[in-house]
């Protein structure tokens, strides 16, 4: 994903070139993928330390700028309070990192049964996070108020809030959720507008599966792959698609809604109003409903535990969900041919009980050339979408020298 549009001086001017070079240095320090630095665009920092500390010589190599230009820019950024420096061996050996006082960002991940909030620095590194389970569906006003309270407590004393990344389990098209069936309590709401009023900061709204895809691509099992599909399976089913190291949104921003692929038009009724959708076979609600007679009031974790203990009904329910998942994944890999499929969300807690049957389903229905596409569990687990929200907020934060 590229950095946000800049408000720069007139193109071609000396001031414009200076501003552009400042942005190059800042983007490397923040880990923002850019078209001019291959290491950054793949989410890897090359010579840089994992803690975001660079020498000026490393910055020069990463940005392609002359060492003297980097040295001058670092002085300007330090004077503006955007970076901290520490003397090293020679001027080019001095270390540079984003200043903690430059501000913080936040990520908020709303689900049907949870609210998660994270605070990060301007490089997108998580500083603190908290997740709260919700027993009943929550309207947008109550959910935002809860998130605001969590954020206030976690961010106290850490600096100015510069940007918020907001994840929602629904198609995000013009930032308004159109259907109450997809995410009750948010239909017709301009999510960005109400969130900006709540948090008093700029907000970027994104589908939660897209955020999970971004996080796994940068910091999870998808590292080093230029293409991948992240499938989130919880109350609903959705996918985030990475192509050429960037999120693919489609023309209207709703790419990846694989939960509503029709597997059987005579199948069970889906909450979207159609029949036989992938979601109707693979969601947590479906698995729990299948076992309601034998394991009443069981949670998904109870089902997984029962399957590990040899309960054949629990094993069969997870196996059936996995086979249908593989059927849906076959359509995706036939169409996109990604390097990797990552499975996240609540159902990923079933591990190989789900994934092995998903691989079998994939092999049955995919072309031979893509039938062995790796299908792996999310490395970041339930935090994937929240990690992605913090990363996105950091990328969207505009930094400039006054």
C-alpha cells in the first residue's frame, strides 16, 4: 500500500524536491512501502534494525539519496521534533529513529462479538492493545464510546493522537454500510464521520479482512510473498487480497466478499438472503448449530477441545466446514493464483482440524497447477485485524516539517 497523497509545494520547485526527499526519509523510518525502494515496498527494512533505528548511511542506501542530502534532512526533521538522533561513529554512523514525541496512532477493530483497540507509534509498532468480548450485538454509538474509553486509558501520556485505523466486518463502500444483515447497528452510518467525531482525529475505515491481510503480509506468515489471500472466518467470512504487495479493493472497495460465493443454490439460507453461501457452511455459527443437539451451549473452543479428545461429531463438524472452505478457496486460487492462503478469525483456532480438510477440498476442486497452494493458519491470530489497523493508521499519518 502506498503512502497517502501529499500537500506539497508546486511541482518542480526546489521546495517541492526538498519536501519529497523529507518524505522519502520519513517513509523509510516508518516502514511505509514506496515505489522507489524495493525493500520498503516488500515490507522489509533491509539494513535497518527491527526496532526501527537506522544509521544515516542506511537511510541513504534505502532512499537512494546522497549522504549529504540525508544528513541535512535529518537535521531538519530533528529540529521539527519528528526524529531523534544519537551520535555514532562519524556523522553517517549516527542513529536515527522516529521521535516518540511526534505522536501516536490507534487501531480499532469492531466485530460482531468484540471490540479491540491498539495504540502504536508512527512506524506502526504496537505499544499497547486490549480486546473486550461483547455478549450481545452493539450499536455503533455504544461501540464507539467503548472504544474511545479504552483508547483514552491506553494512550494517556503517550502523545498526540495523529490518526485512527478503523476495521469493520462488512464491505466498506463509500464508508457507509448498506445492509443491516451484514453488520447490525451500523447500517446507513457514515463510519468515518462518526468515528472522527468520536476520536477527534482523522480516521481511515477499512474492511477487517483487508486489515488482516495487510498485517499478515507485513508481519505474519505472508512476509516475503508478493501475493496472498487472507480469509477471516468468524461470525462471517471475508477475504483480504494482496496483489503485487498491495491490497486489492476492486472497483467499489468490496473485493474479497467470498463468504457469499454460492456453493449450492439449494443449500441452507444465508443471512444475506441467498442460499448455500460459503459462510452458511463454514462460519462459527454453523459449526455450533450443527452440534447444538450433542454439545448444547458449547463455545467454539469447547468444540475444538471435544474434537481433540476424540468426539467424532465435533471432528466431523470441523471437517465438513474445512471441506466447504476448500471448495470456496478453489475458486479463489483458480482465479488469482496467490502464493499463499492464510486462514484467520475464530475458526482458525481449530488449527489442522479445519485446515487439513480445507486442503483436501482445495485439491478436489482446484486446477492441478494451483491445487497445492499452501493453506496456513494466521500467525497473528485474533490480533491480525487490529495489527493491520495500526499499520494503516501509521501509513495514513501525514508528517511534514513546518
